C-alpha cells in the first residue's frame, strides 16, 4: 500500500532523504549507474564527491542480491 515504505523526506533546514537500510545498496547502484550513464551526456546534475563516496560505501556494505546479478 502507498505510504507503507520506510522513507522520509526532510525539506528544511536541508533537502534530504532518508533511505531504509534494506535498500541502500540498490539505491546506490541505481544512482551510480545513472551518474555514469547520463552525467557525461549532460543529462543529469553532477553528484558531489561526498554523494559519490556515500553511494560507493553503500554499494560495498550492501552487495547485489542474486536477482540483481541474474538480471544483469
């Protein structure tokens, strides 16, 4: 049901999103893929070094699930 996921958005004092631990690896891989595939084409805003490091860390902490490997 809509709204049942563990997801929080904070608009003030900063724009931030809190992602559930269970999906951090997936969010990281999607974000890194989008960054690599589309930033070089000028289609996305560049991620900061801090964001890139955070996503890389999440990717290492939460390795791909078997279904992700199969899909790829």
